[in-house]
C-alpha cells in the first residue's frame, strides 16, 4: 500500500497524509526556486502556478505566463481547484470558488534524473468539473517518466464565446477557447522548465480523457501549440467534435441572460463583476454545455477539418475508447437518480433519434426483464458513436502513426458510489480505464488480475513517447488487424475493422 494518499481537501489541511516524514526536494528552474517533497522514491512538486490569476480584466482573456518567483515557492500543496460546483461523482470534494487555479503538479523520479520522457495529463469532467488531483500518476512516474498534471479553466470561465470578447481579442475574432489556451500555456511552461525536474522537453506526450481528450484534440489542431509536444494520447475523445462559433455564442447568450447581464449597457462589465458563486448558479440555471469552438487564430478550422487536410501538429497518436462508452453516463443520469428510463420512453427516443432505422434498432437492442431499457439505449448510443468515428480514424491514420485501442476488461471496478443492478451492467463504461493508467482517485481499487491489464496499458502509454517499440500493437492500416483490445488479466487481442464493425453493429448505422 502506498504510504501517501490523497484525501478530500479541507481548509488549512495538506492533501497528503504521510506514514513517514517528508523530506524537502528543491529545484532551480527558469520559473524560480521551487521546493517540493520527497517520498517513496519520487519528488513531488504540487500546485505550481503556470499563469497569472485569471481575475479582473484577465477573466475571459488568454492566460498570461506567470512571472518568476522572487522567493522560493513552497510546492507541497495542490492548490485551488478551478471554479466548479460539487458533483456526486467526486465524493468528498466540495465546490470551488477560487479563480486563482491555473497550476500544475510535477511528479519525478527522485534519483537525480536527466532527460527523462515527459507525460502531461489533462483531466476530464465535461469541461465543468474535475482537477489535476483526480489523477494520481505516481505509478507512471516510477516507470521512469516525469509526469505533469494540469488545471485549466472550466465552464463559462473557460469557454464563454461572445462578440464583445472577440472584439477584445488580438485578432478580433477569438473567444470561447480560454480553457484550451490554458492547456497550451501549461505546455509552454513545461518546455521552459521541465529540464530542471529531469524531463526532456523534446519528448513530451500529452494525454487526456473525455473533456481532457478533446483538449488534446484541440492541441493537435491548433497552430499555437506547434512544437509543444511530440506524441498524443486521446482517451474517449469521440471524433474530436467542435461547435460552430455562432452556436457557441448563442449558447453563451443563455448563460449571460441567466446571470442577469443580458440587458445591461455593458455586458462584459457585468460579467466581470459577477462572483464565482453567481457564475456557478447561472451555469446551472441556463443548463448550457460548454463545447469547444473554432474560428479564431488559435483554431482557424475544426480539428476534424485540419486533420483531414493534413494541416495539424503531426505526432504519433494513441486513440481509443471503452467498449461500453455510454453505459455509465446513461445510468448516472437516470437510474442513479431514481428516474430509470421506461420502455415507452426508450422506444420514443429511438424513433426520434433514428427515424429511418428505428424498427431494426429496437429489434436488435430489445429491452427485457434481463436488459433494462436504459441499458438498451446506452448500447445503441455506444455503438452508433463507435461506428461514427471511422472517417476520422481514416483521416488521422493517413498522416501519423496511429495506434487504436478499445478497453474491454469487463471486470473493471464500478465506481464506489454506484450499486449496479444485474439488468444494467456498466462494465467497461466511460472512464472505466482511468484507474488502469492514471490511478484515478474516484474509482475502485484494482485487483491483482486487473493490475496485469493496467501494466499492459501503461507499458504502451509510456512507450509511445519514449521511443520504445510498440511491440504487438501495429500502427493503423485500413482493413488490417490493428486495433488492440485490452481484456481481463492482462490479455490482449487484435481486432480488424470488419470485426470491430460487427461487434458494434455498424451495418445498422450506415
């Protein structure tokens, strides 16, 4: 058992509980002197600011690089999480109201390392929740890597798109990308400073899951991120979707109205005077999502278009998803709230969403006493999404070494806050693979057999960026056996396009 573990944050308390005394670890970097802690063979530097606090006129502005520290920075606490409400899937973590949250943490082997490969991780959470403390990458660091986890602005503070904000931007057409620009700024900090921690700035792998994966997509497509990384890992990022700017502005307008700033003479002044608590409340009232958008100089065209044309940051990529992507979200959004989907509402959904093939889908995905209607709906949504990414995969695989995967360990631990009925097995739902690679703090612990699968996955995740051969996992080639499936007890299998299409009933969605 690790001697250290994260506990829910409380005011004045360190997030680490130690069974042995902590020793100081200090580095001299371009950012200044940084003092961390040493434990269990690792040097930990937590909560290092990489940008100035995005408050006042910097609220809804690109991040500004943090000035070097004049005195040694004590990096023994993760620091504030970005503004967000409390959510059930992060039990023990309260809401955060602190906008001074643009920080990162560095995990490095303790034995005076030099030129080690670097992995930078971006958490998920629907662009509304989460933080760098959700992932505990000590295992990756012990494998001989310097690992960095990053906070970035969330919700309206990270992705608000308005004409007034575009008028303020340097190119006159950018807004809605502040959280994405934060991630790019964190990578610039890594390029300037990671050598001081033993990392090699020429070997930086960026990795993200869910919303964090879509952040990796943005970095792949953004000219402003050129040269900041050398490999990329996209976990459950779908096909890197983006929302047109006019839709993003319309969505943002609903938030502005909920905040009460829509009829004021100066909407931006009203928005910047609002408290973070008022912003969280307006997000809930408006019900607005915060998808990524494009149209400014940092993202001139959608990521998919950039990749199709070959005009993107070309690096080797691991790209994949879990076998039952939509199971967990469907259960959490309905059954967990004691509002299970009925057979009638399931059929109505299918006929509305898939009017030209509803009868075939209802026959192929029938609800019964053994299969809850919500599970049948989740299976349809999972398979339709799995089949829809094929064109994107083809475009990406034509330009870069591409390693496709599907996580299929059906024994994966359920989230500790769930009681799963037999009629609605979650199995390999969204985020099920996180504890296998990132030792996430919001999932159950792994068994010895699950650890074997975790070892197989982390071996490949680290090999991508450090130049080791991807033995047993061939790069994508259309029509060949190239997608690796991670199964129980460390087993893997290769799956070609035809077998993948059959497993996900892709013929029904063509």
